[in-house]
């Protein structure tokens, strides 16, 4: 029996009722068997400062260890000013340092952006992909922009839009294939 592949999930929004967190949960629920999702919090990470590398904060170490243990990474983000939110950018920076010890290196990734607007966070999605190229993370070419996202979920946070459910199910299947193609054996 094949071991499940662990997918670290980073949600760019810190809001308790974040629509991006709801999208991440929907992807997790609709994904095929064989993927295990690890929701990695980013809100407690102190801002990256190279001066702190000699004695890194425990939050940095815990974060780096969880990403290092993952086989792949799923980024789900809102768009702030045509880019990613500061906590997500900080998490990327924390994981990429110290120089030469990036925990991102070679991990397959997928990017989803969700927004109440019609274009679904297009700017954030593409801005994030620029960083992934530099970090040597093979990003799944299948792009996912979830527009008008506030109207897709019920009061209890469950996805109520059948078309979006079909899209996210297909996205999860493609991501599972992408991970299998870009990894040799599950980490951990």
C-alpha cells in the first residue's frame, strides 16, 4: 500500500472566517485519496530578520520543520494590492533562509487565489508564482482563480456551488498527479 503524500497547506489570510480557508477546506474534502493535508499556521511567525538566524525563534524552527516534512505545498491566498498578504510573504521568506537551506527547494506546489472580486485574485496568484520559480518549486501550471468567492459557501462554511465543487475536485486530482510526477517517495 502506498503511503499518503503530505501536503502542507498555507492560507494567506489570517481571518477566522476567511473565504480562502474555506476554499482550502473544500479542496481538502474533495481531493482524491492518497493526500494528507497539514494546515500550517503562519500568523505566529515573527517577521524574518537575518540577525535572528544564529538563534532563530522557535516559531521559525517549527514552521521550517513542518514544511521540510511535507511532500508538497498548497498555497491558498487572497489578493492584497495585486500581491500576496504580508504574512504569506513572510512565511516564504522564513522558509527560504538561511541561504542555501531553503525548505521549499524542489517541493511541488499549487496556487489557488480567491477573492470577492470577479478576477479571483489573479495578481496575487501570479505574484506568488514568481517567488515559487525562484525557490525551485515546480508549480502546477493549472491555474485556479476563485472569483465572487463569498457567494460560494453556506452559513456553516461548506461549499454550496456545484460548479466550483467540480472545479476544485478536478484541481485536487491534477495536483495529486502533479505531486506524483514531481516526487519519488513520501517524506517522513
